[in-house]
């Protein structure tokens, strides 16, 4: 089986870090997929709620989450128009390839 690695150079995550500072922020990640950006965001963020409608991708993301980030990252299976979150509970919303 050929495994594809999206963004092996980390340019997408680097671009996000140029745009904003995640330190201490509560982040909502819309369309997290397999978590390709989540870990890099969570390294600095106070918390990340990452969700995607693809249950298989979310399971993969959960399985690859480093134990040291488990307290800060929550994954959910949900679509953007169906997830319920408390209004004003996030400082930043991130999405990539989710439109």
C-alpha cells in the first residue's frame, strides 16, 4: 500500500504560524481530517477542538496524537453545520481544505 504524506515539508503549518500566534489560544479546527495540522497547532495552543465528518480520519487522528497533547486536544466526528459549541468559547477557528 502506498501511503501519501500531505505537506511533508510542513509548509501549511508554517503558513498558519506566520498568520497567527496559537500560544494560549482556544482553537476550533474545522475539518481536521487525519490531524495533519492539529498536533502542530496544539503544541502551542491552550486547547484544540478538532472535528471532521469522516469518522475513519478522526480515528486515525486520535491514534496518532502524542500522549503529551491528550489533555489539550479533543477530536469529534461531526460536520461543520451540525457541531454544537458554546458561543464565544474559541479564540481562533482554523480550516484547511474544508470548503
